[in-house]
C-alpha cells in the first residue's frame, strides 16, 4: 500500500513540476525563433512524458492487484465428468402393418347380410358378411344324397367281393362312382364357402365399403377393410453411410409427433438392397401398440443408437474453438491467482458428435473445469469472472 502511495505522489509531483516548468520555457523557445532551441525543448518535453507514462503503467498494475472490483470477462464453466456417450441417427419413418387389407368377394351374387360394423373388433375365421348362394345349397344337398348312395353301394360291393361274390369290375365301378360323388360334394362345398366372407386374421373393421343389398362379384369393389393394430412396425430409409453402424437389434427411440407418444424398440430387419435413386437402405422396427393409438401411415421420428462409449468424456460443442489449421482447443481453469481465476488454452482431440455434445478422446480429465459461455473472447492466460449459477 505504501509503495502504491509513493508512486501516486511521485507521478503527481513530476507532472505538476513538469507542467509549471514547461509552460514558461516553451513560450521562451517559441519567442526565440531559433529552430534548434525549439527542437531541443520538444525532446525534453517528450522525455518527461515518457517517464510519466512508465510511472502510470506501474500505478495501473498496482491498482489491478488490489482492486477487486475490476471487470474481467464474464463466463460460465462446465465441469468435465466421465459419462456414457451415445450417438443417434435421426431419420423419419412411416408406420406400416402387414395385416392391413381390403376384403374382396370371391362369389357372384347379392350381398344379403353384413354382420359387422365399422370399428368392431373381430376374430380370425369370424363370418363378416354373407352373399346369396343362388341355389347352391339345394344342389349341395342333392349331391350329398348321391354321394351317400354311392358310398353305400361301394361298401356293399366290397363286402360281396370279400366273400368272393361278384366281379372286380363291379367293385371298381362302385368305388369310382363314390369318389366322383365325393369330389363333386367337396367342390360345391368350396364354392358355397365363398358365399360366407370370413376374417383372415384378428383385427378391427376399419371401413365398410359395400353396403348390404349390393350386387358383388370377383374383381369388383372391395367389401371392407380389415386392420390388425397389434402387429405394427415402422419402416424407414437410412442413408448408406450408416450401413456399417446400423445393425439388427440396435435400440431405437421412436417419437410420434401427431399423438405425442414415444416408445422404445429394436431394429428387426436391415435391408440388403441400396436404393440407387436416394442411396438409402430400409430398416424395420417392431413397435408395441397395446393401447392401439398407433395407426398405419402415421409419421414417426426415429433415433437409432449407432454408437455408444460406456466410459467417455463429453463436453458441449460451444466449449470448443477451432483455429485456421483445424486444431481444436478449450480453455481450462487453472488454480486461482489470488482471488481471480485464470484460464489455460488446452488442445484436445475430438471424436463423434451427438445432440450438442462432442466426445473428447484426449486432452481433458474428469473434474476439469472448462469455459462454456464466453470462450470466443478469451486468450491464453486471461483472467475471468465466473458467473454464479442462479
């Protein structure tokens, strides 16, 4: 403190004396009209100003050491910690289901009955609608009677043959008649079965397309749409540069913006074909749909975890500064010099990036404090003021 006071007094005294002395002698030099005299006087004045400047510089340093209110760059810091670093591939996909079909009639006739309603849950094999059979039931009854007669005839002829009565040709004719009748019955039963529209799988009737009483037939209008909302999957196109990092079984987070739902899944299928048009390959992710909120063709945002480092150092990307030669570095807090912390410029080696964080391969250790906000204005060895957390 005494040293500072002496410097202040000396600077003040020199400045006062110099001003008093020079104010008169300068005018005298000017009045003399002699160039040499005026030049010498200028040199004297400049020399006195240089000495005052040195004293002022010493004074500023002394004040900086003692003045705790000096304003240094205000920054925020980030504490480096060992953590699990994961990188995710963000892509868009579309919800699909293999059990989403339009049901068409296979028989020509009038749609006499529709047994289900839109939105109704149905089971596999359940009768959904009925088409008028056009008299096939009566024909089937006649054929079944003929078959029973042919069967009885064959059985009697077989017993006679076993007793060595009758000829073999009679037995073969009876057998042929029975088999022909049986084939005709089976064929007509198959035709008659097409008049009953059954559910090929369990699901929900999404839409009734053809109303009861309409004439329908093969190749005509569909009768209804059946959807199974239990067996759902998301299909997405992934850029080919991720071919080596995306594999079957990789975990995926799937977000559905329209319904504000997020579910976890795993890649079930990785395509083996690269689309030459957009240079992508297909992946499929099976998804749970217990509440049946997820619908076919719903848009999905996928986050595919293609890289994980269980013991990594990761820092926010805005901590990192890159110079013209491509070197990356951060400012690490050194031990405090008195009450004012300082920073040290430290070069680092970076790895992969994800969600605003960068993996650091070398240059930092656990518990290091690095400058987060305000790093761009700093220099190596700069003193800083750390902004306190609110």
